[in-house]
C-alpha cells in the first residue's frame, strides 16, 4: 500500500487530499473545520481528517506533496519587485513576512503539521502541473487535451498540454504578469467585490448589463493573439507593484474610482461585468481552438480558478471544438492538493492508470460524514426536538412535501463536498417553481445580494426537458451554464424592469433558478453519484411532476459551507430555514428554541462579509 498526502497552503483555500494506491480516499478544505472563510493557514485539521478517514498516522505516509515550488514562486516575487523598484516596495514588504516565517520553510511547516512524525520524501510539483494533474487523472478520458488557467502559480498563469494514460505533458504557458485570472480579478476589485472570492458575484452580475466596454478592454488593456495568448497593458494594472489591482489610468478609462464595497451597484458595474465576461469567454474560446488544432484531441480537461467560470464553460461546450469537457470540481488552489498527490502516484511513480467511469472523483463527496449515533447524541444534548425516519423513502417524501409547500430545507447528507459548490450533501433546497423563493433565500437566509442567481438541481434523465443541453450531457459538479428551454419560458416577460430590478421579472415556470438572460447553472443528479439526494428529487418529481429543485450552499454570507451537524443546526436556528434534515433526522423550525435578535446578530458577526 502506497499512501500519498497532498497539501495546498499559505495562499487561498488551503486543503489536504489523500490518495492510497491511486484511489482518492479523502479531500477537504481547511476552512470547513476552522470556520474561517478561505483559510490559508497550514491545513492541520484537513490533514488530520484525511489521515483519520484512511486510518493512518503521519509516520505511515509514503509521500507528502506540496502543490507548488515555493522557491520558484519567491523568485517571481523578487524579480517583480526589482523590475518595479522602488515602486513595489510596499507590496514587497506586505508579502515578505509570511515568506520569511512560513513559505520559505515549508519542510519545517509540514513537519510541524504532521506532529514531527513524517521523515520521508516531500515532493514539490509546479503549481500548474498540480492543476493539470487534478484535471486529467480523475477524468474519464484515456487521453485528452489539458488547459489550466488561473491568476498565477510560480510564473505560469495558463498552460496547455496533453494527458495520455498515466502521464501529462505541458507544452506551452502564458507567464506573469499577463494573466486572465488577474484581468478578471482586476474588474472584480474595480466593481467593489473581494478579489479571490467575489469573482462569482461579477459573473452573476454580468447578465444585468451590456458589454459596452468590451471593445475598450480589447483595444486598450490587451494585445490578444489568435491563439488566445495576450499581453496586458500594465499601465492600467497595479498588482505587480502595489496593494491594489488597478491604477488611476484604469479609473480614467472606465469613468471614475472603483465602486466602494457594499455601496449600491450601478449600471456601470453591470456593464463592466458583462464586458469582462464576454472578453474572458472570447479568450478561452481562442485558447481552446488553438489547443484543439495543435493536439487533435477530442476531449478537454480544465482546472485553475478560471475553470470555475461556469458561464464560460457552458459556452466552450456549445461553441468550442471539443466533443467532451471534464472540469475538476475543486478547480482552484484547493484542488492543487489533490493534483499534487495524483501527479506523484502516476507521473513520478509510474503507476498504471485505468480511467474510471463516470470519473474517479466520486461525486466530489470526499469530506467528513456524520454518523447517526453522533447526530442523535448531539440533538438530545441540546434538547432539539426531531423526528427520525427509519424508512428512507418515507423521509424523502416528507421532505419533498415540505419543499412543495414552500418550505426552505437545510440538507446534510453523507460525505461533505470537496470544492466550492454544494452538490446535495451540504445544501439549502427550495422549490424552483416558487417566484418568491429567489429573493427569500438571498435576503432572508443567505443574507447576500439580491441579484445573485441560484442553481437548479435536475434529474439527469429529465435535464433536456427543461434545459438546452446536448444529448446525454451531464453536469454533476454544477460547472456548466445552459439556457432554459423555450417551452418553459414565460411567453411575455415584462420588460419594464431596469438594473437589478430585472430579477423581479418572471421568466419561466422555474423562475427561482432562471437568471435574467434565461440561463441556469445546472447540476444533473443521478442515482449512481447522488444517493439520497437523487431519491429526494425523485420524490419531489412524483409529487409535483417537476424534476427541479433550487440547490445552494448551506451557509450564510461570509461563512464557509457547514461541515458538521452542529454547524448546520446553529445556521438553521439563526436563519429563516424552515426544516433541517440531518441524515434521517428531520427538525422543524416551529418546534425549536427561538434565538433572540441579539443571538442572531452575534452569530452573523462571526463571519466577515464576502
């Protein structure tokens, strides 16, 4: 038995993943355990979980892998500072302490995180090698083209290559400071959202606007080539040398200072979001056409933070040259931990690979799983009234009836998801047919911006009844956007709404998951991957005839997705969730002790706005 622990840390979304004899045994982000959103510290608790899941101690590990080469990354930091000196001195000083304390002493940090018990080899693949490995090795393909796109690794900001069998070969790269991830994050910052987490908001905002600035972006900010490579005009960007993403020239070009966080969103931000989204999609299409021409491959694997742009992914699938696309569900840096471990097993150790069907990611259900004994003990200890359903079908029917009656359900089942999406294990669920549900869930439960869209979970065998997807197309990881079918759209959508008020228009018979451009970020649900979540959807379909539910992450704004039943119960009490389902335990809000407004405020203050 060969056990390999992968680690990503000290930048964004620290995580750990454990691979044993080539099988992904466990993977989780540190934030889920510490309750600190995007926790970047060494993933001590995630490591402990992975080892416990496999029944291993640190001294039984054969390899530990870190997802990038820290010395090469430090080389970029030094060279960037020297290139912009003395202008980049403040930025250099801000970055230096964590390098001197931790990043330049990774062997020491890893040794400390493993309680001084690991004495064997530590492997350091390059950042984009880890991304590429996370994309190709769990995929169902024997061979495929690979594209990785993010902000920056050591020097690379995008790479492409080919995976065959048990090997990947990266053939070309785009290098810092020219970065599609940084470009998108610059607009995220300028529109008043938080870099490295607000990109989802920018993507969700884009359909409210018009791409009025797209030509300006193409003409003034970049020199874009036919192969998708580009050079940015760095006079408009400050991330190389400063503590902000953009410069005053950027402000002048786009009509003023950046939007202040939490201030009203204006038409300018909507149009900027639409513009950078269109340009991002165009760049990715150029990249994929070039890669297809160079490789002749039928399949494509994607990873890196930009691969979480599900609107662009949907367009790549519809308009791109590849027959099939597989995207790593934890496409950002967290997934680098998994990629590093798989890279070591296949690429460095040379072990044979047999692609798994439908993939080797196990639905991305790779986190902790609560057992019913511990749930019962906890609920009894806190005097929480509950009903236990010994029969699973009866439980699913009961919950389906509650959703059909307009109730919002918190749903905790099985192993927690690895990656940023809730996929039916740590989810908040609602009736997609209810026109009020989108605003109710955004404002009264998630405590987030009203314009944010919700994703539909839809039965795999009914997806084409509701959405314009290719025959037998699956999207189990909620990473593709598809249009709602015309026969489900409202015949005469009101056009008298402007700006963010567009969200009030009823656009389809599943209005709560239909975005203002008639699109939806779909999750297809099947019996093999999704277990009890599939059976719930089947129960809801049998009751209502509709195979679609709202599926959003079980958390409030600024909070990591809940991990343990205790966190789910506290979130349930502090929000307007009506029903909580912990495995087969069902709790109704009206039977629970009520929190005071002060207790609710105290709960929400734990989490910074995100």
